C-alpha cells in the first residue's frame, strides 16, 4: 500500500468569506499567506478578518513582502515574491520564523538563497491564465529543478481539483494556491482529493 504524503498547504488570501472559511478548515497542514498590498480601509479590514480567523483556528499565517507586519502581528513567517529583492534581517525575526520565496527560474533561485529562504515556491507548474503555455513547467521540468536544487520546493500555479492528483508525481513538500480555495466541491479532509 502506498504511503499517504501529507503536504503543507499554502493558500494566498486577499479576502475571507463563508465559503473560504468552510474550505480552509478542510485542509491539514494549512498556512495562510496574507496577500494584501492595499493600505485602504477595505484592505485593512480584510487583513484583520483573516488574522482573526487564523488565530481562532490556530492556523499559522504569513504576510507577503512585509517584514514589519510579520513582526507587528507575530506571523509564523513571510512569503517574498520574485520581485522582492531586499536582503532579510534575521536579527529582527523570532527563532522559528520561516522565509518562503516565490521563483520561476535559476536567477530567482540564486536571489532567494541569498535572502535566506528555507522553502521555495516554484511556478507555474500547471496552466493558468497568468502565464502563456510555453512558460508552464510541467511535472518533468519541475522535478528536474527539484533534483538540482538543494532546497524544499512547493508546487504553485494552476492548482485545482483537476490537477491536484498530479502533485503526487512531483518532488515537492507543499502546494500553494489561490483560486482553488473558492471551489465549492472541496471535501474534508482535502488531502483525500489526491
């Protein structure tokens, strides 16, 4: 019998509603990445609602590209995207704080290693509207990079109920997604979809 793999799940949230709340609690090993750049009233309200939900349900949360917010709200870590170029200041961070980087290629890989990332999200694994078909990694190219890079990799890009089963074919430790959390057909526990 094949051993079940328990992947870490990272969901990028800009907002939270009842459907998202119902789906979030269906995942084990879940982490929320708060992906809100706006500093307007609505953005701040969304941010507060996500933090409140995460704390109530004991779900670790991270901020995207904002170390100040991570320190202020005692976040579990930070996600720094491919465009974030500043070096980190580990002296300001708590002991178990983790840094996840978003990458697409070898140059970005080298940058994120300099930024002391412990985990990298490599994208796009599957097709999605954001990228043209020739930029999609597919499973073989993803695995080739995983073998050559000495770091934990997460799959990101085009993750949905149709592509989720293919994650088993990759050499990854986690899955990152954004739109998939809006799927009303997610069943509990979500890893059984795989």
